């Protein structure tokens, strides 16, 4: 594969477009993208799109247009027009959301189609030896891999603000909001969001569309991950049900996913397609095997340091939370742990894991164990996004095997939205 990559990434005037096309297709088939049978059949050269026009390379819901050299501005503009036409045709033919990629092997550009015009969302220019960089970038666009370990590094690299996955989802969500921001329901939910955060955070809160969009993406992602933790097949659940938590009610798990400000997405045209695409990206990870508060990593990547500093948000590193819990919770089966400003749930995660280890050592059954967890480890925060993340972190800490055990009983996740200090209350003696 390294030889193939070297051939692709190095511009060569003697190479024809058809040779580059063939190499790009072979690279996609050779790289660790874990293509399904259906995907493999669609990794086609010269796929017909109608009117005698042909797509250079098509993979799943991605159209790839290949040129010899994108440094030639005229050729690049013509290629963008051609690519926009192909993407629009495929979306009309299939009813699915497609993205476009333009490449000469060295330069790779990903576009989102909005109102029949291409909008650049992510681009890389390769140098020799950067095969892993191309694999990660392309995998984020194609969303084909499975069983990715949800480590902090993988979350940052594949879902964080610098990833092609984030760029695509952020651009799509932004265009959805822009087209629907005068919708009465969207206006109402955005207003309620702003009022709550103004009440909770005061003058430090900056009411912007960008922050509302970022919060929507974070909460939608967390709610989808919650379903994946239970091992549910995301593609079989309707987008509205994913964001409303219907499956949790059916499973007897309460206080995790509930209707909120951020489900406006499924009330607007093309919102269902966005949620399904986001679910496909998140389904790439093995959410049954999490060893830290990974949602914190995602939050810190998406919400910039300057914004977090202004809002007074500081997320404790996992190693420090682990040490503090180890030293302070000396009798986990008897101690009660409250994190009154729990953020994304880092301390909750490690307190639960310590309780589980002690319960298993004591031979406590699954029903009593989970009942004990929810009585002994409690969280609260005044930030609605943090609370959603913490509730999902709580599930991740308990783990899929215990959550799906038929003997576990009903579960009520004890992470609450509220101001634990209540500084606004007059006459309250803390």
C-alpha cells in the first residue's frame, strides 16, 4: 500500500487521469476502511450518472472527481462544477445525502452541497509518507470503518474539530439551521436554550448561532452514543426516536435521553438524513469498551478554549480524577459520592468503576449492584449540554454487559440539571 500511496501522492505530468483514478480506487480497496460488501460493489470507476456522464470513483455516498493537477485554477473550477452536478444527481436519484471529493492525489478537497453549490468543508495536501493522515481523513469522509476503540486519541482524531467527520457534520448542521432559523419551533427552542444558559451562566454566556449549532451537534452525538452503548442497531431506529429516547423507555432506563432544545433537527426538512449520517459515523466505534470520560475529549475539541475559559469551564483530566477517587472513596460500597458540578461526568465515571470493582469482589448480583451504583454515585450541573454528556458517561461507566443483563431491573440515572449552590436564592444559608 505504501508504494501505491507514493504513486498517488506524487504529482507526475506523465500520468493520465485514468491511471490516477485506478490508483485511487485501489487505495480505497486496500486501505483499512472495512468496506462492507455493498460498499465494495460501489467502489466503481466511471460509474454512470445519466446523460452519458460518468463519475470517476464512487464509494458509498461519496463522489470522487479526479484531475491530473488541481494547481491549474481553470481545471479546478471546471472540476468543481462537474462534481456539483454529479453530487446533485446522486442525491436526487437516491434520496440520500452525498458529499463530493476532488483530488489530484496530492491535494484532497471535500465539499458539501448546499443549494446546488459546493461548499468546501475540509482539505489536506499530502507530503511523502503521510499515508495514515490520508487514511484517517478519507475514513472520516467515507464513514466505513467498524469497531474503532473509543480512546481519547481516536475521538480527537476522528470526531474532533480537526477531523473531516466534524467538518462535514458541522457544515451540514449549519446549513440546516440557516435554512430553518425562522421556523417557529426552531426559534422557540433556540430562545429557551438561550434563556436557560443566560440564567445559569450570567453575563459570561454569549448568545450566538455558532454556539447553538455546536451544542446541537454535541447533544445529538451524545444521545446517539447512548443508544450505541446499549448495543442497539442505530440504523433501525428512526431519527426522531433516537433524539427522544423512546428505546430507553422500552428498556426500562430513565433519565438519559429526553426531548430537549436540540431535537429541532428532526423537525426540519433533511434533518432526518443528517441524524442518520451522524449515527453512521458514530456507529464506527465500539462503545462497549470505554475506559475514560471520552465525551469530555469531544466537548473540549468542539468548544474552543477561549469559550470554555469565558464560561468558567474546566474539565478535570482522567488521571487526576482517578487518583482523587482512589484516595478519597476508600469504602465505595458504603460511601456516597456527589459531584455537585459534574461537567461531563469524569469523577462519576471513576467513582462508578470503583464501586463496580468492589461489588464484583464482594459477589454482589447485577440488580443489587446497579441499584447500589445509582444510590451511591450522584451528579448535578447547571449546564444542559454537560448534563446530557454526564448521563451518557454514567452509562458508559456501567458498561453494556451490565446494562443489557436481563436481571438488572429498572434504572434511573441520577444526574440532574440544577444549580447546586443556588447563589441566586435570597436568604438561603448554605
